[in-house]
């Protein structure tokens, strides 16, 4: 079987001036904190979809919402608050993370976005009180973490698409930080609520996190079911491709 050359594009369905806006990035990662938090922002505030990420090598799964298909990796904007949200419910294959990160970083630069806040999780051990940890793209951005009262991770390892986006933004000397919630379960809504509370403080959002906590149990079941379906579909597609005979 001939492998496809990976093509990843940011498709803008509505051209919008994002100069100086703040981008909230929420890709699936540890505890699904990025996806859960970004999705909550979009659902609770008035955001408009302006684009999506498209690739010829993404897992062929499209999410259904209100009876209609939607792209699993989407871009939303709230012009009043000058916020952009990049949310993905797409599980990113490991071999695509570098190319996808470069595509996102290039788009951020092209749109002249002023600040980036990545949302993800970290397993920092069991704590009585949720704590938000932080990583900065550069020394200039690091000062913001001190200002926001976030515990800086001085030494350690971070992985995945969010890590590579942060590294790419470092090379461009961009204003970029990452908030990491302390994750203890596979889909951690408690950590996500703590992330939202920190965003309330930083961005003045005044979002109530109680609905997120109350609905956490049921939402967790649904999200885990969806992810299981995506994984099973991916395995079935791969199995079919491997078993398809080649003709010459």
C-alpha cells in the first residue's frame, strides 16, 4: 500500500482579523483537559466557528452535533472578548504531531495573534486542592506565570501536540504559556474546572464552573464512549486497509 503524503491545512470559512487576539488551544492530552476546557468555553460563551483543521491522513471519523456533521478540529472566535479557541476532539496520530504543530504555529503567526494559552494536563500526584502548573515559551512569557500565581515546572518532560506548539512558539519568541491541571483520571473534569477558574482570573471571564462539575460524571461517560468508538473505528479502518489485496 502506498502511504499518503500528509497534508494538513487550516481552513478559514470566515476571514476574520485576529490581530492581537488571545488564542486558547485545547488539543486532546492527559486527562483530556484541553479538549474539555476549550469545549466548555465555546459552549458557555458566544463563540462563532470561523474555520477548522483539515488533513488527508486524519482518522476518518466525523462528530455529529444536533443532527449535523461537524469537523472534529475546529476554530471559534469571540470578537467582543478578542478570544480565539482552537479545539480538537480528533486523536492526533503521533507521526503527525510535528507537522500539525508547525501548521498551527505558522497560522498563529500569519493571523498576528497576540497571545497563546495552551491547556493540558499533568499527573502531579494526588492533592487535596487542585493546583495549576505552568510552562512558558520564553523568559518574557514566564513572567506572566508568576503574575498569575501559577507554579512553574522548572524541570520535567512534556509531550504531544501542545508541547510541540509551545516549542515552535518559543522559536518565534511569541507570547505563549501553558496551563496544566493536575490529572488523576482518564477524563478529568475536576482538573478542567480548575483550569477554567484560572482562565476566569486571567481573562476576566466570570464563568461558573459548577455546571461542569455537576455534569462531570455523565459527560465523562459520553466522552469516553466517543473516544472508544474513534479508537475502534481507527483499528477497523487499519485492519481493512492491511487486508485489502494489491493489484498490479
